[in-house]
């Protein structure tokens, strides 16, 4: 199919999906991410300064490995004219005033993790950026720009999808980054980085813009990627992240118990995936 032909198919199935969601009483409607090959990479590829590349190996799940598609920084990152804004407008016009339209995008912390996923990515990222501070400033500014363009188009609900907290909760986390320091020292350092990125994007948002987060623990072909309870990241994620609501995966013992939920602020909502 040409891109034009593919878009027509996407338009048709998204329209059908929207009607099903509304008929079933859903108050928040999405396009099912039907225009994406990946829940996260397509968003990264839509940022200026980011290129669709191939990693040495795909994401490694238990008993399964994905295709090696990835994203690399090839220039300074900016967020103008992101294609997801037009995707949102199409969905907005389909839904009208019948429900809320929710736009899902990968969290800025997830983008950072992609840029440091292996030694080759780290080398490429820091061939463009002199240091982490410059990189973080541009990631935050780019995300703010994308969110502003969505807001200006009428979007009032953004969901930051985020697998980084599941990865951080896993005791094998430090090994991923070949860091031989004590596990908790490494975990706290990276958790602080993720929190700074996510809160940096949320800071200064319009009062009537709701920003939620969905914490996925890694699922592909019914295989899993991380384990470890939320207590390992409760201070940063549950007490520290300035979102309006959490959608937390809690469907297996790998997610731990419910005690960490005591850290959630009283002004926040929590939805548990059980």
C-alpha cells in the first residue's frame, strides 16, 4: 500500500473503533494507536532531530525479542509540527462532543531510555549533545511544544505511557547499564532523572489540561520484561510525579502488593489494572 492508501484504511478502522467505544459508554476515547507501528517509537520519530534507526538487538522480553527498530538523535531535538497533532485533530472531529478525546504519548523518560538503551545509542546521543543537562532541556522543550500544539487544537487529556518505572523497579536494572555501583544508588539516580524529565514537561501546563500516566510493566506477545514491586520507585513515581492520575498495571505478582499506594497524594486518582 502507498501511504495514502494506508491512511484511508486507518481512517476507516479508527472511525469504527470510535463508534464502538462510544456505544460501550467509554468517557475517554482514543484512536487505539492504530496509526502506529509501536506505541512509543512512532512518537519519537515524529520529533525533529530524531531518526528511525535499527538497534543491534530488539527489546528483550522473557522468551521473546522484538524487531530492532529504534530511534537516534541526529540533530537538536525540537517538537514543532509533530504528526500526532494531525492524528489528534482527525480523532477530535470524529468524536465531537460525545466524549473526551484522550491522546496517548510515550513519557519523556521513555524517550530518554531509548537514547541510552545501549553503548551505541549513548555514543550517538552525546555526539549531538555535550551533556545530560542540554539533552534534558531540549527533550522537555520539545515535549512542551508538542503538548501546546495539541492543546491549541483542543486536546484536554494527555496520557504519558511509561515503562521506565517498571524497569527501575526490577533488581536487574543496574546490570542493563553495566553499572557496578550498589543497586539502590543506581536506581535512585535514574529514578531522579526520570522524575525530572516527566515533571519538567508537566510544569506550567494549563490548569484545564489533565495529564495522566499509564505505567506499563512491559508486555509483548504475552511475554513480560520486568518485575519488582512499586515500593522500589514509590517515592519518585507515586509521591513525586505531578500527574493528575495513575493507571497502574497490577495484574500479576510481579507488580508487588498495594502498600506503595499509600504514597499517592490525596488530590490524585488511581486506576488499577487487575
